[in-house]
């Protein structure tokens, strides 16, 4: 069994990716979309789409 997590931009709600975490080994892999389409801001533990990240001066 695995956990599925869909990732959306915290500002505009645009879909970024879907990731799957395997229960046994704990590995996380992207199964839809792409991490390249977003920006992870670790300080707040959120994702932004490229456009919203640029507006915030994060990229």
C-alpha cells in the first residue's frame, strides 16, 4: 500500500504534481506532473507554481 499526495500552488491552486510514497521503503516518487513545474519553499513547507514563485521573488 502507498500514500498519494497531490501538490498544488499554495497561492493560485495550480496543479504541480502527484507524488507517491511507498509504505515499506518510504521512497517518494513523482507519478504525475513534474517537480520542475513548481518551487518548494522549505522555510514555510509549501509549493508555489513558477509564476507565483517569480511574483514573490523566490526564483
